[in-house]
């Protein structure tokens, strides 16, 4: 078991390093870091001094090592566009995105699993087919259109919910949350739904497919041949086996959600990391882009580790027990 | 025979496909007496497995029992509502499938699956059910059952798993056990053990057995009577010794001739030319006639029925008076 | 009795066989598939024929009349009296023409990026499967990474990097090409995986080894045998990816990092239209959005149906 955990950790570190390499390459080779940090009037001497200070004249591996150690200390450089430390920007905006991502994943999981199970059990029911058809539309509707549609309906026409921003936020240390105020909660509803709808659709279709697959297996056939009631078969046998692939994929999705938040944050003018990233792309603000990349990779890696652990806890076959002789 | 445990009468199973209706089993009838082992033998696609599945009521829609009856101890079970049929499964009819690895749910311990079956069909408390599970494991020959009962399926070897499967099938003391290729997925060395175990358990519990297999050796060892199936119909049925030593139907003769034997003349192995027809293209008359070395006048027009004395029956015009068709040209 | 000599089926026989095949059968009996194909074809044709059927060249700024701006759908402009079926936007651009030209760009980027993905994916898959060893492991690792990162992030990164590398004056002209490459690079792994799988299966077959013995290039032979096997799954993946690519392009354009307004795609049009949504000129956003959704939906439905039709397990 220890071997399993160590292996997962080792892989995690490898991925982070690989992404760091990519981020660093971007940093170093795209555009000119020096030119971006000084004005146009800077003299050649000033530029050289800056280059020396930034360590740009050292060999590549040393620069990379410095880069990695800097990041480990929380140093992400300075934003080209805003002139502020990137680490500050990250800290300010991360809570907005994390809160949004977390809540929408929760929403997607709960409803996705429930609807998926329902659709699998009542295969030929009208409601199930309706849900599947709607899910297909969900996959075809770009997230930003859903967002716009919601804003038009709920903010402009019905005036129930605010059309942009986070509302009033409460600060807890360096974190800020919108869950503790009414306007904060109202502001959360549409973005969470918008971001979560696509995931929910995916999860629902996955759960349904996996459950149908499970219901076709030999052990289900054998359970039926033993007279086990259909209800127990659906929930005790099929569902439990479905959960493994679902948890894996849902877990991987969470990392993706952070990235999908880019669109939602743009539509709702949500002050999070995604909106920050888009601005960075538009202005070729490499340090911010690189830092965002590392952040997403970090979330991915952590979630992957968590999924591995859950896998381990749920599937007895992974616990490496020996097969008895004969 | 004394009143049979299982009685199948003119059973017909169909599968509607978009290219027409497929008849997987066409009008078969047989009985199984109490404590008797009936072997059902035939090539792949002959309809043996579907017969077993039909008896226990697990034909998946759109497949269905089109006509005929299945009677368990004299009561019809093929037309029961779903819930009533579910109660019969496991309790009165048990079934064992081919692959023990996939028959067990890998996420649950063996004991949990046993207890689940026991509590579904009896009113035992969990503690009593666990005791019963332990005794079942001892019966099927699992060593150290107190520890093994809490193991997962992947911790058992193939032969051990099939023993667990047998324990599960017999847990509620059924009157009939259907074994669908129970040894095919096992090592040869283990096959004999499992078959002997099956036979012993069933005679101890007083259960009749329908043993479905394509392996004549297993039948010879274990069965009392054997039914030979071909293209969804029964070609011949009778006591094992008779059918093996003196087969009547040309198909059975071909099957026996294709089994190598240590004793006996060392002629070439007989091979039946051609192959079994697909269910979408079953020949008219006797389904075997295109491959039959002794086909004659009536064989391509009229379908022979199973006829004969009570224990031995054969469906072949060689043994019964055949109808004459005045228009048939030779 | 001699076996009959095999003859090559005539053309009409093969046509009948195709018509009667399982896939065609399933198509003829699925109203959804027929409807989806119809809608997709209409949209595709209208996009291709845009220069001929559009009342106005939406990309030509000179042909626009500012005075015709903000005309409602179906109404006549109060100044010039011309009727615009779907209304006009703030610049006097006919919305109908705009979406015809816009869907042209969207479809161009969509198809091109899919072709790009397929080319990369299939080649890498063949290479990985055939070569094995380290190359295989490396390619599959990269594929895993591509699959676990969201496509939009990859596309944005490629776009951002390209932007940094290309001088600003070429940004607008290069936008379409960069988009194609960006979206193409974000979606190739599924093809690679599928093709690699088939290659591995074929590689171990006897005819490959005998071809090697005879000195023939096994790669060419595998190309002849592997590729036909993967056409089905690749086609399914490609169809679904086409819808994804179109949505990806529209998302990127909506975010402002895609096609510029001078060659507006549907996404760009929606971005422009959003400004006017709240002030009442809903049609500037609505029709491009509708076109986009219909396009994505019909292609998705087709892809779904295709996957079910080609899946042997579900029959």
C-alpha cells in the first residue's frame, strides 16, 4: 500500500516538474522579459543590469532550477501588465474561482449521479429519455451561451438575480467567501449553474452508460439467477461497481472545471483566476500565464492523488493481497 | 418416471430481430426426474444455454418464450409474474454459469454475497446466515472457511471460485440446479474435481441437475441421461450408456465418432462435414439432413419428432415410419 | 460439385449492399439521424454558398450603410427602405449575411482543425504502435497529458504563445491559422490512442512478419490493413470533435482571443451582440447564437447516432 502511495506521489512530482518546464520555457522564450519590464527609454546598460539581476545570463538548467525554487517559495515574478507581484494577484483571486469550482462540481455530482442512476434503471421511461435528450442539448450548448441566456432571463427580465460580480464578500483571513451574505449567495447561483450544467450532463451520461454496462455483467446475471431482488441488484451491485469509473472521471473533471471557469468568469464578470488568465493571454502577460498554468497543474495533481486514494479504498483488488494456492 | 421435477413441453423461444424472427429453440420437450442428472449436449449455437436460461426465466427482452410450457413439480412457471418468478430463482431453481471469475462481484466479500443470498430466501438472522454460509463453504471443500469467508473473490483460485459459486447456487436448497458449462473455463485438472463435487452435492441435497456442456466426457462421467441438441431441437435423448455406446441419430453417431479414445480401433477420427446451420438459415425438414450421410426421401421435407419408448427417444426418419409425399421427386 | 468461382461484385451490387448494410439500415430508420443530417447539410451548404446567396458581403466594411443600423428583423429600414430579414446591427450589417459568412469561418476553422488533429493523431498513433518501446511510451504520455488538460486551456496557451511569437501587425491575419493549429493541438490524443490500439493488434499478426521476411515495407502493409479498421471509430470521434471544435472556436472568439471582428465568426458575432442584448436589440445576438446551437446540435446528434450504429456491442 505504501508503494502505491509513493508511486502516485512520485508521478505527481514528475507532472509538476514537466509543467514547470513548459511554463518556464514560455517565460524565457516568448517575448522578451527584459523589454516587458522596463520602459522603452531604458538604456542598454539598464537592460543588461536587469538581465543580470533576473539571472538571464546563466545556463538554462540553472535558470530552471531557480525558477522552480522560486515558485516553491511562492515567488511568481511580476505581472508585465499590472506591475504587481503575480503571487498577490493569485492570492486575491483564487478564492473566487475555488469557491465557484467547488460548488459547481458538487452540484454536478449530486444531480448527475441521481439522474444517471434514474435513467439507467428506468431505461425505457419517458422521463429518462427526456433527460438524455436534454443532456445532449447540454453538450451542444456552449457554456457562454448558457450564461448569457441565464443573465437575460433571470437578471434582465425577471430581475431576481444580479447580472455580474460576486456581491458582498466576507473576508476570513486571506480567504474571501460569498456564502455568508445574501447578495453573495444570490450572485453565486447563476455562475454555479452555468459552470455545473456541462459537467452534470457529462456525469449523467457517464453514470448511465456505466450502470447499463454493470447491469449486463455476469455477476448481475448470477445475482438475478439467485433471486436477488432487482432493487438490491441496482443499488448494491451495479451502483457500487459504477462508482469506481465515475469517481475517477468526476475527479479528473474537477481539475478541468478550474479551467472551464475561464468562460463563466468572463460572462459573469467574476473576479477570479480565469478572468485574470484571459487578460493575460490578450496582453501576452507571460508571468501570469505561467503562474496560472502551475496553479491548474497543482489542482490537477492534488485531485488525481485524492482520486487514487479513493480508488484504493474502494477497490479491494488493488490492495495487493495474494491468491491462495490451488 | 415418478413425477418429474422439471417438465418442459413444446418449448419455443424466439428472438425478434430487424431481419425477421430468430427461433433459437424450436419445440423441445423433456423431463428431469428427482435427483436425476440430465446432460444437455451439443455444439455452440445449438440452443443448450438458451434452454437453461428459458427454464429459469432469464431470457432478455426482446427475446421471449413464444409457446410451450415449463413445469416445476407440476406447476407452470413460465407464465408467472416477475416477482413470483424471482422468488423461485435461487430458492427452487439454482443456476451456475461458466466463468467463476465474472460470476462473483469483485467488490464484495464472499461471505457477504453468501449471506445476501441466504437472507433473501430465508428468515434467518445475519448471525445464523453466517453460520449457514460457513457450513456451505465447508461442504464445497474450501479450506479454512472461517478466514476465507471474509476474502474477496480475486483472492481465490479458479477452482476455488467455482466451488464458491456452487455454494451460492445451493445456498437456498433448490430442487433443480442448472449448470451451464460449469467446467469449461477451468483447468483440466480442476474440472474433474468440480464435476464430482457438483454431482455429490446435488445427490446429497436431493436436487436434480440439468448439466449443459459441449464436453461429452463430462456427460459420460456424470449424467444419468443425455439430450443431444442440434439447431434448436433435440435430436436424441436417452440413458447415457445407451446413447454413447449405441447412438441412434446420425448426428450423435458423428459426435461419438469424433471423440478420440484410448481403447478401440485407431481409425481416423470421424469429422462431420459442413457445420451447424445458422439460426437464420435452418434447412427445411430435418435440420441435419444436408450433412447427414444417411439422408433419404422424407428428410428434406418433413421434420421428424422425438419418438420412442419412454426413456430413449430419437427424432429421425430412420427409426420411425415416415410420411410419403406424392409430389416429392427423389 | 465444384465450388463456384468467385466473381467481383458489380457496382450496382455493391451499391445495394451499402444501402442494405446495417449502418445504412439504421440510418434510414432513425428519424433523428435523418433530421440532423438534413439540418447540418442545409447549414453547411448555406455557409459554402454564402458569397452567392448572401444579400450583402458582411466583411466588406465599405458596403455597409450606417444609417441602416439597428433595423428590426423583418422590417424595412426607416432611412433607405431596404428590408432585412433578420435585422441589422449597429454598423448596418445585415444579420442574415453576417451569420452566413460567420458560419463559413466557424466551419472552416472547425473542419480544418479536425483534419489537423486527425493527421497528427493518426500518424502519432501509427508511429507509437509500430515502433513500440520508448517512443511509444513517450507519445502515450504526451497523449495522456493532452487528454487530462481541458482543450480550452491548451488552445488558449497555444494562442497566447503564438501571439507572443508573432509580431503584432500580423496578429489579425494569422488569427484563423493560429486558431486552427491551437484547436487542432488540443484534440489529437483520442485518435492516437485508437490507432495505436489497432496497430498493436495488427503488428503481431503473421502477415506482417511474413511481409518483413519478404522485405516489403511493413508500414505500408499496416497502413493498408490498420487504416481500414480504424476508419469507423476515427470517423465517430472526428464527428463529435467537429462539434467540439466549432464550439471551441466560438468560445475563444467570444472571449476575445479568437477571430477578429473584421472576419467575424459566429462566436465573434455573439460577443458583439452581447453588448446590445440588454438595450433591447436582441436579434444581433440571437440569430448567430441560434445558428451556432443548431450547427453543434445537428453534428452532435449525427456523431451520437454514428457511434451507436458502428458499435457492434449494441446490436
